[in-house]
């Protein structure tokens, strides 16, 4: 399991190859790449700046990955989240899960993203025409996260 918070961009293909290297039990890899959009809540976004609390953020992301490993039969989990100032089309987050079977990998990858969006201590400020604004979690993110409270996957 690996968690990284960094300013540098990442190469998703290389990260996936490294994560599954040498593990012949891996039969499925699921991944999600989040990308900065140029439009949010009706405003054109010139850039976003992500701030975090070093140490606390990594601990939170590690906890989310560990929860996923408790719920599904996973071989590994990787979370990379960027911080600093990013522009539209920049990659912002990578989540990769590996397992023997696709169902576990898909569900765990979605779980990690749903929890990351609502539980991880990141603060996002958008640069828009006329100034800047802080971005709060959306109700849809909270709803996506809450559905996991009702389910337990490993049987």
C-alpha cells in the first residue's frame, strides 16, 4: 500500500506497472484519474490551489486505503494526490486497486474516491473571473460516501 501527496505530476501507466509488478495473483487492476476541470458551478476556472496539512493528510489517506483493504480482497492500493496550483487538464489524483477479481478492484477504487472526496483534509481554492473562492464538498459527494456506510463487502 502506498500513499503520496506531492506537487509533481504522475505517470499513471508507470505507477500501475510498478504496483502490480511481480504479483502473479493480480487478476484485476482498477484505476481512477481525477483531472482539473475548466468549469465549476457555472464559473470558468483558471486554476485551483490545493492545500493540505502534511502528516495529517497522509494519515487520513492511509486510513481510507486500510478501510478498503478490510472491506475487499485486495492485493494493493495506491493513492497519489497532488497539491499546489494546478490548471485545467492537469491530473490531480490517482487511485489504483489490485485484486484477484474485477468486482473487488472496481468497488474498492470507487470507495477510496468517495471517501477521499469527503474525508481527506484538502482545501481547494479556485481562481475564477473576478477573484478566488474556496470550494466545499458537494452534497452528491456526501451521498456517494454515505452509501458505503450501509454495506460491508467481504463475505
